[in-house]
C-alpha cells in the first residue's frame, strides 16, 4: 500500500490531479471519520478534511518519507481538526498512566465489545476521555498500527498501548454483556 501511496504522492508533487484524486479516494473516508471523531461536527470535520488535502497538494514535494504517506496524512488531518477547537492545547499525559500495558490476549472486554449494540457503544464512547477516544479512532476506525498512532499523536508507543488498554477497560465496564452467552469450560459459547 505504501509503495502505491508514495508513487501517487510523487505524482501529486509534479501536479498530477488524477494522482491527487486517487489519494483522496484511498484515504478520504478514514480521514473524515477520524476528523469527525475529534470534532463531533460533520461540517467542521469536512473542512478539516478539505484543508488536509489542500495541505497535501501544496506540500507533497516536501514529504520526507520518515513515515508512511497514510501516517503523514493522519498527522496533517489531526492538526487541521485540532486547530478548529477553540482554545485547544493538548494536555500532557502523566508518566504513571503508561504503567499498565495490555497483555495482547483478548479478555472479557473484547467479548463485551463484540456483543454490545450500536447505541450502547456510542454512549460508552462518548464517556471516554478524548485521548482514549482518539487512540481508539486511529486504531480501529483508521486501522493504524500502534507505531503509526504514536507518530500521528507524537507520543510513545507505550502510551498508545496504555490508552488503548484503559479505553477498552472503560468500554467493557460501560457495555452490557449479552445474556445469551454462558461460560463453558473456560470459553464463551452461545446458549
């Protein structure tokens, strides 16, 4: 994917409008969803997306390949979206918050998330801290890897993992468990 994106970006740097349109087709929807998650306002999210692609058009030649094109675009989108929040200043995360890292094994929270209905999920997501919600949006909405999320947010990978862990724990507590599930010999099965 990144080889294709880099090729398209080089063509955009040369003024190729079709390459620009293809990059938009490849990344526009996930970027819009991410901006919408940050801003909770479709109009402002669309403006952030528009400004993201305007910045892409203007600065394609300055891409230094220190990240993937996709990660670079999410970083631009984040700055565009956060610039639309009056008085926004990112709050530093205390080091203690990174103390608990996830084990990587699916736990009860994964089962609860898989069984919850959309309304309950939306309510639970609204109750997350903005930093946790943003990491979830990037991980599950945009499909970015932990290292890519860390780069977009300019935080350590351990902090990304910690925020994901805590967000999952909050969601697991907030979401109902499907009552048709029973525990049989150490694994979940339907009745």
